[in-house]
């Protein structure tokens, strides 16, 4: 690709803003070009809040975990003050990688090169032989510290803003806070983590997640579980999109299974909300599904232009996340999701294959179903270029 920005020109963006039935989405190059993926990682992801990891993995002071976000090596560390911070995974002295493995009860972070030590809040703690042999510096230096990344959390989910210039986190997360205020999400506990590999561009994987149109053809169990009259396209709210079809039968959420193993519901939901299967996407690459007895948080990690790892964290109400009494319900739910994801993995591979066809020019869209896809494409294009809501 000679010029990766050719996938997001003014003309391309203009075609996305046409009436839905006449609009065109991102061109093939946005899904097949490694150079365009580099632009997304370098520019689009840093200009907004991006999911980093779950706080459940670093719950205690001294917990440290290396992570990667948009190709950047970072790490999370929970300090003695109980706050979890995110730092670039590099020593400010000579640039050595600081954290390789997870740690618990760490008192400090020590560089493997010259043994400079830092607290888990990022402050310099000591520099051996700094002034000469056996001439150690233990006084610290306010001008030397780890490079902290702007971060904020909502419930168990930690987000970062890599360029430090996005609007405040409450503005970004506001639509979710408003729409899910009736849910006691603090009652849900992490019970399982499972990654799934998709052989497609990350955008196709998350588009498929919020495409409720394909459910009729691809997911027979799921469509049987949904009240047909409530099926609709995505509702756009800020950077994010939402949907809330009603369940047509009894079960754990994805299939009708009234006699199967069940899970306890969270307290406080109205009967109407309890019957809904709520889901949303958080721009750029995260999503959630909410049922009265279980919640899933998803992150779509681009590991190549045509390969995505969908990370899934499964939450259950209080002790149901781990107790023996509800093991069968948890295992049945995980089995339901594995079957659904297998169906999606196959169709997403075919979506990626189709992007090699020169005749395909961005799609033909259904006004009823596809407004969300065009909204997502516009956001990607504007975030890459730094215009619209992503201008500085």
C-alpha cells in the first residue's frame, strides 16, 4: 500500500456519511494492509480510552503484571496505597525492559541492567554506585520516575489513554454509566478467562459482534432465544453502541435451556430488565454482554492484519463465580459461548477472505441493521486522521 491514508481520505469519509442505503464503508485496504494497521495502532488507539486489563489480576499491594496495549509494552502495578497504576515498561535510565513476569508482594521494581529501583507508585527509590563504586544514591530524584500512563477504572475494567489528551474518562464512559446504572455490577466476580483466535482483521471481529443481522443465518440457538419482534440494529450513544433484545425463553442467556443448569441472578433488577440480553461496544475494540446472572467483558486484540485474539472475561454473581454449587451452570455457560464463538470464527474468516476481492468497494448497507457499522467505520477513519471527535 503506497499511502495508507488513502483508505481514510475526505472522499472515503464522505461516502460513509451518505444515506445508509447509498453509503460505502472502509475500503478493503483498511482490512488487508499492514501499513494501515500500523496507522491504527500509532494514531487511532492512542487518541481515545482503550481497555488495558482487569483489576482482578492485580488485586493486592505488590501485584505487578506486564501487559500490551496497541503494541505498547506496559505494566500494571498496585501500590501500598491500594491504587493500580499503569506505566510504560521501560527503565528511564537506559531503556531496559523492567517487567518480564507477573509478581506478587513486590516491594519495588528493580531494573535488570544497573539495578535502579523504583516504588510501585513510580518514584525513584535508589541507584547503586550512582556516584561511583560503593557510592550509592538513596535520596531519590523527583526528576526521575517511571513513565506513567493516564489510566482510569470502571468496576473491574482498567482503561488507558496513551496520548494523555482524550476527554475525561467520565465523558467517555458516560453512556455506559447511564444505561447500566440499574445493574449492580460490583456484585459480579471474575470466574473465568478464555481467549479465542479469529483469522480476520480486528475490525471485522468486533463488527461481527455487534451485527445483530447475521444472527438469523449463523446462530440458530441464539435466534431461538431472542424475541423476534425486539431484534434491531445498534443504538449509537457517544463513541459507543448498545442493544437490548428480549429473551424469548428460559436459560443462561445464549440458548433456550429451561431444564439445564442455572445461575443465580443479581439482585435489584426489574422484571423487564431481567428479561433482556444487553450488549454494547466500547470504541475502539472492547465490548460487553450483560445477563441477569452473568456478564462478559471482551477485548479484540489485533495481533496481525488478519488475526485477532478475542479475550473474554466471564463474571458471575458473588460466590457463584467459584463455588461448587454452581459449577455446572458455569460450565454450561462456557460451553454455550464456545459454540457461539465457533460459529462466528468461521464466518469472520470468510469476511476476511472477501476483502481480497477487488470488486468489493465498501459494502451495501441495510438502513435497519447497518447504521452501527458505518458509525464504527467513521470513527476509525476520524481517529486515524485525528479529526472530528478525535481532533486535538
